[in-house]
C-alpha cells in the first residue's frame, strides 16, 4: 500500500475523526484522570507538528504529532492508525517520520507516554520496533502505574 505522510493542520474533519476514534478506544482502558490527550485545538499550537498518513486515494489513515518541549526534548503524541490499515506498518512509518522531523528540529531526545493496560500491546510493539526503550516517568506525568513511558536518544 502506498502511503504519503506530510505535515498538515489538525483542524480538519479527518483528524477530528481519528482523534475521536483514538479517544473512544482509550477511554475504557485507563481511568480518565490518567489519560493525557491533546485536543485537536491543542494539536494546532505552535509547539506541535502534526503528521498525517494518507493512502493512494488521499484518505487520512493515520496520524502522529511531535511536541517540542524546548531544550532538545520532543514528545510523541496522538499516534493512531485507522483499524483497516493496522498491521501494514503505517504506525512505524509515522514514527520514523516523527524521528526524522525531530532530528531536523535539532531535538536530541524523544519521549512518550502510553497506556500500561491490556489493549496497548500494539502501540508498545510499534515503539519498541522503532528503537524506543521503556524508561521512568517523563515530563510532568505521574508515575501512576497506568502509564508506560518510552524514550529514544537521537544523538549518535
């Protein structure tokens, strides 16, 4: 399957649909107070860059965001692929593009927070195949037991 990935505004219907589907998937897996979701409006802030994966027909089939925290630190946020393309490595392609974008921006470390409950295994596989390593709590996230944290050093 041919996939094109580009920087796009999150303020579009296709992104709103993916955000709603991602939120609906995560809601039953983790208590609400331990979910740290960016809204579409927060994804449009200047410190966040949104990548959209589109299939050969131009349909949005995945998304990922990079939040620049300054000081060389970036955070992977809002990774999602549509159910019909899962298993086709769209998530891996998005993660590689996030890493390339982080390098272009001069970031030297990427971190992310994801769920620690059953149901998050596909995300763990994507991150681990992408070279991310489990680490302790990052940024201002609580070490609640409901989150799993990953990091990747970009300095070679």
